[in-house]
């Protein structure tokens, strides 16, 4: 157990004098909720060093909170609590870890509430034959030999992603490059290895989109019918379709600002039922007409999964059996909120190699080991520009209009997550490129990843 307390009275008085009580309490709630959840997941999901996570990844994010917080990491009970010295126990944010589903922030719920929800983690594991096979069908990675690319240029590009040569911290955790279905470059930092489940942030949206695609392919969901979200029946949102949600064009109000209190931060850190919060936001535009990138939008898709499939266990079993296990992914998971709703907009944890498998599945037109996981119809829709935005498909970013990279192939499409998480597919080069890290500076993310992508593509 680790307990940290920091208290600077003069600073605290100044802070209280400069911020209104209501704003302070809500901002503190977000900061403590983020810190407890992020630290819990980093330590217990990813096995990262507690001190590094606190100093390098959390403190830069929550600004003044470390001046007066109390952090408790209990490894015996797999629990993390973050409080402050002036709200006491009632103001403490707590997250707990459960094998198979990761960490859950206890917003308005007790540990007993969360543990009472029926849940059994998958017992599936890779067979000995599959483990001995070459990746991606197994775990064996063949040595890279001279081929139809510049290995020196590729190695230089990968090494450059771990250099701290920028004005602010890049904090790259992993880089992986797949060419023609084979891993040709791979590197790790921040204590991670090839076996470490890593947070995808909004790359999870692309996984949630895949799950909706499977429901549609199975005939269990109509792409253009009313989204089956019970609380929308009889309201002005009743006619919103899965297509519009997948295209980030439902017309529902959203504030996707991670600085201070916003819709997304309130949903992730102050709500016990995130899916109901997302479904309850107001309709402000005609559905299908306005693109508005939104984490709640992906949680509305998760609400569809809950409506069609059932509760936490049913959703978990579905994504494990219908997607992950088909690709040989056995340690990946998507975390749930305190009410058992899958956080489909933000909380996917997979190894870097498994993130690459998802990209490779899409690169190969939805086919895995000779069998279709997605229909050709879904693949055409997923990669088609949304009527509301030429640079977005179905929970996927696309480069069709060159909005991101005007001087790189138009066929590029990608998963994109907060803090610089990327899975980038380049069909014309038969490439899947994965980068994970903790880069707070958004402009640095764009610059460094763009430079890296140009170098990698040039090597082929």
C-alpha cells in the first residue's frame, strides 16, 4: 500500500480564492476520477510502475490537484483511491480492478455493487499449435531479412519515435510496423513489452464500430432502422439510425473538450451509467447533416450493443467470441462503467500486436485466415466517406480528401486515440503501423506522427 499526501496551505488558499466553489468541486471530481481510474488501469491492467505513471503521465494532466491530493494504491485489494485534504472521504474517487474486465471507477456505487454484477472472464487461450505459428496466426515473430524495403531507414524512423527531441514530452510507449502481414519493426518503452495490454483511448471507438458491424452482418441490427435505444422511443431522437451514429452525425449535442469540465470528462469521471448519460444528451441538429466527433456517440453505439445483446456478461462474451478470439486475441478487453455498460468510446486495452491484428483485419478487407469476419458490404460502408464529413467513415478516420495528409496516399485509414494512439493502414503499401504513448501536446502528436509516417512509407 502506498499513501502520498501533499499540502501547501498558502497555495491552497490562493487556489480557493481564484476558483468558484461549484467549479472547483466539479473540476476536482474530474481530476480525482481521472487519476484514480488511470492509475488503476496503468498499474493493474498494464503493469506499469506506479511512480512513473503518477509523475510523468498523471501530474501533467491534472495540474494543481497534486498540491493537495491523497493517493492510495492498495495492491492487496487491487484498488486505487484519490482524495484531497479538504473534502475528506466523501470526496474520494476510487477505482477497482477485476480480472478480465480491468478497472472500474466507483461513481455513485460501492465495490459490492460492482462485484455483484454477474461476470465471468473468458477461459479461452491460444492453443500450442497457434502459439508456435508465425504471427499473426501465432506468437512467433520471424527475423526481419533484407527484402523490398529499406531496413536502415525503417529502423531510423522507429528509433526517432522514442527520441525526446521536442519542446514537450513525446512519451512513446510502443511502435510496430507490419508489412505484407509480417512484423518488420517493433519497439517498446515505459516498461511495456509485447505482452502488455495498452490503452487505446478513442481507438476503442473503431473496435465498437466493428462490433456494430458484426451485429449488422448477422442481421440482428438494421443499419438504417431506428437505433434500438429504449430511452429514445417516443422522443425526437427515435428516428436516429446506427448509420448516423457510426458516421458521428447523430445531431446530438456534445462538448469534446478534455480541458476542464466538458461532456466527455463528466461522462467518463462523474457518471455511474455512462451509456444512459450519452443517450440522454439533447438533439440539436438534423440527424445525418452535421459531423461532430464525440466520445458519447461511441457510447451510444455501446448502448445499442447492450440493448440487442443484454447486460455486461453478454456484451463481453460477444466481443470476445465474435471478434477477439477469431483473431487470436486472448488478453484484450474493454472496460465497463460502474453500471456494467461497456465504455465503447475510450477504454479498450490490447497489446500492440493485437491492436495491429485489428488493423490487419480491416486492411485485408475483413478476411482473417481465409474466412470472412466482415461482409464486403460492411467494409465498403466502413471506409466510405460520411455524407457529413469527407474525412470520416464508420468510426474510422480516412484520408480520402487529404484532410490529414495531403501528400500521402488517399487510401490511408486509421484508428486515432487521445494522447497519440494510432493504428494506421496503408493499403497501397500493404502496411499496418501502430503507435501508442502518452503525448499531451496535441500539436506535437500531429507533427511527430506525421513525420514518422512519412519516413516509414518512404522506406517502402
